[in-house]
C-alpha cells in the first residue's frame, strides 16, 4: 500500500488506464492477504479491511493536499492558481466560497491537479471546507465511510 500511495500523485493525474493498473496491484495484494484465487471477487475483502479503492485514495490524498494548500498558501506556485469566485467576480453569488476552475481546452487540462481537485473540492460541504487541516482529514474519511454504506 505504501508503494501505491507513493505513486498516486503521478499516476493519478494520468489516464484512466494508469488508475486501472494501480487498482490491479491493490487487488493482487488483497488476494495475497485473503488467500483468494485470481478469478475470485475481492471487493468484500477490501470492505472488511476498510481499504478504499485506488481512485478514492487518490481523491482523498488530492483533496487533503488542496485543503492544506488553501489553508497555508504553500507552495505559492499552486496557491496562486487557486482563487475563490468572490475574488474573480464583482457581484455576490451563492458560489462565492467555491474555488474558481481554471479554463481548460482539452482532456489533458481536465486531468491537471488544480482543475480536477478544485472541482471535487467545490462539491464538499462548506462546513468541511472551512475546517482545520486535521478536522478536514477526519471529515473526509467519515464521508467515505458514509458512501460505502
């Protein structure tokens, strides 16, 4: 799992095929742990162990990083790309606290960290986005548990 988590920032922004490869690696690890054969389903073992899918791990890791960047403004190179809608517009709207999505012209632009993660961050509850870094991590994990039920 440590190897998968280490690779996620790089492979997660890639194509869907890269994520499928990482999911296969996780499934292999689960089969080794549980003693299941290659053709057996593995999702129930993943649920029992409480492991998220690789896609969900990437989302959580990215959202945690983005929240830390928005809270601390470090690194400045990424923080400068993240602005709220209230800064971008003259008028006030309900989406003022949402992050403004950068313009993209192709699918590669939609896979960028700033675009993909800001879009997912805007879907989170406002109370969670306004919390401290430690509270944000706990809240994000509790959202995962609620979705699995």
